[in-house]
């Protein structure tokens, strides 16, 4: 019996040790995925006849505040931002109001995703604290969607605003005053909803507000607007398209770039050489010969003039209704010299023209001093065209597949504005087989009007090919590089063969742009036929999920 008792005692001890070991092991438990919960607030949420200047929000666990400057939307906006404390982890948030509140007004504090639990960062999504300085909470609402007038996707953090239309209303209110109501799409939404509104007549505006001051700055901000005033209550779902306005033309004081060149920065748009401003350069009363060209990749003009001994010059600029005059000093500086580069090296694509770019403007070019030969040393006929504004010389000739070409430009073939000429220049080019390219045919269906611009872009939005049609519904993009293309059309309402932005004060929307809903793959030695129904709305393709390695 003693032996059996010892046996049972040993087993009991073994279970106790095993139990203790099990209780002491680390299992981790389930991850906390629950957002914080508001337990109470002082004054109570959705209270009326608010008179104080301090609000306390109490949560069921320690929370932290992040990105409050981007996430917190107060409607109507306050001139002085409230103080929100603490900045460290706590169960309580205190809001100290630093502004004089308007009477009989419903205020909304939308925290977006700025409130999250301290441990796991689970956000309390779109938490709102609402109060009224009057006897009741305004309860009307308005909703809609946002899109970019030109780009495929609209940006994040777009503000949507309502301005009250009353006896003192002016269109300039978007520049000078804060809106009556405001909301923000934050970082993910392309829809908007304005809540706690009162009945009335309003101007509806969307704004990419880079200065975060609830006021429109055309130099930096994008804007979209409803052309007609809206009334609330209203169950219409509005669509607002954001665009960047083209600024009125304006030039800045010239700066000297070299001993024979000035730089003049400008705002606004210069569409082409024909759209250049009229520029007159004088030394006292003596008119100086000039050539006006575009500075590459910048909003600046280059004013080329023959070297002259002078201490100062006068410049007059005129474009449309704009006129300005400048007096400025110049110094004796190093002069620009002729230098020519080829924009294509090696392979020349079938849709390209061989192009030379000079760093000084050319005034003469003699084709008789330019030789183009193929691999068999046979002469190949060509024509030239010079773009003075961009300082580019284009060569056009019939390209044969899988061929080698040699351009030999003899001395004196090119002469610039300063009578400088080139030395011997030699460029070797080759073409690929037509089987290395693909062909895309686009069938336009249900177009509202013509003409239209049809563009192919890559993922970055760079235009890789473009066609313009005034009536044809079949558009051929032949011999294009194998790539994944985005297809879009532009309704060219003013027939100037380019997309035109809108203007808020003129109540003019941007020209309509329609994207094909899917990317189009074009492979080498393939023919792709694609129908494009322009009556269908653009629906973005869902983003593909990527499997991350664990």
C-alpha cells in the first residue's frame, strides 16, 4: 500500500509541475484590433446652447494623437486653431477653443483617423464631436465624388467647401474668406460628405489646398466647382473635377545668363512660337536684333542678342493685354558658342524624327552640305524643318526596317545667330525590324463631338503617342513600342489641338478628358484592336495584391 501511495503522490506532483509549466508559458494571445471607445464627454456630444471654451473627451483606454494638423477638420473653420492636449498617451483629450464662436451655429470636429489606441495603433475612424451654439443641431447633409480634370487619379487630402450665398456674396469669396462648411477626403477617399448643414443657398467648391488655410491661391492650389449655386436640402450627388488654373501671362525682371543672352522668367502659358510675346530690346534708343527661344524645361524665355558694349539695356514685353518694361544693368560676360547634340543615339524608332538640338539659335542650314546614306552607301533623300522656338532641327526621311544610316554634316552646314558654324559632325543610326514593334487600332464609339485628341501614356503619365481626329472614329497607332499603355481622349472644344484647363472666375470648366478603364498591353509583332465606348464612366481597375514573404 505504501508503494501505491508513493506512486499516486508522484503522479500528483507531476501534474502540478506540468500545470505550473503550462500556466507560465508565453502564448502571446490574440492581437488587439479594437479601436478606442468614447466613454463620456464634457459637455456631452451633440449638445446645444454651448457656452464654454473647453471640451473633454474620455476614452476607455490610453490613446495617442497622430497627424492632427492633417486629419482634424473643423467646420465651420475657426480663425484661431484650438489647442488639443495632451500630446502624450492619455485616456483624456482636452480641446481648448481659442476663437469667438458664431451664434446659432452647429460646429463639427472631425478627427479623421488621428485618434488611435496607444498599443496597437487601431484608429477610431472618422470620430466627430458636434455641438451647437443655438437651440438645435443642424442635420442636413450633402455628398458627391471627386475626380481630376486631367490626371487619371485625384490627389489625396482634398477639401470640399460650402460658401453661403447671401446679400454680401461675391465670387472672390474663395480667395478672401473661409467657407461656412468644410470637409476633407483625407488620404484615401474620393468621395465627400458634408454634414450638420443648415438649409440655404451655397457655392460648392473643391480645393487641393496646399497652404492649408482654406483660401484659394491660383499659383499653387487646384480647384473644382459647381457652376450653379446649390440649395440645401438637396439629394443630388455632385461630381467635382479639380484642375490647376493657367495663370495670366506675366514676366519677371530679366537676368543676364551670358554675354549674349538674357533669361526672362514668366507665369502663364506660351503654347507655341506663334504664341510668343512681342519683345523689344534697346540700348538707349537703339533697337537691338534679337531671337526669342524657350529655355528647356523651365518657364523662362531666352533673349539672344549680338554682343554689345553697354552698361544697361531696356526691355519691353507685350502679350495680349499685358505690357511691361524693364531697365537693367549688364556686365561683360563669357559668350555662348555653338554646340550641337543629337537627341537620338543608336536606334531610331519609326515614329521618331532624327533631331539635332543646338545651344544657340540657328539662322541658316544648308542641306547640300548634309549627307544621309544607308548601309549600302546609297544616298537617302531627306527634308529638314527647324523649330526656332525650341532650337531643334528635324530630319524626315523614309525609314526602312533593319537598316543602318549615317548622317554626315559637313563644316558650314549650320550657322547660328552669331555667325558661328559647325565642324564636321557624324551620327550613326539604325532601325529595328517591324516585328520588334506592335500596332494598336482604337475604335471610338459614341463620341459626343469632334475633334478629339487621342493619347497613349505610360504609368507615369508621359505621353508616348498622340493622334488628332476631326471625324475619323478609327485611330491607328502603328509601330509603337511594346508596353502597357493607358488610353485617354480629350474633347478639344476650342479646336486648338491641346487640353485647356478651366477658370474659376470665368465659370469655365476644363476640357473633358475620358480614360479607358483598363490598361492596354501591346506586344512585339502583335496587332491589337480596342473598342473605346466614350459614354461609359471611368472605373479604376482594382489594385493587385502582392504576396509579402513572411
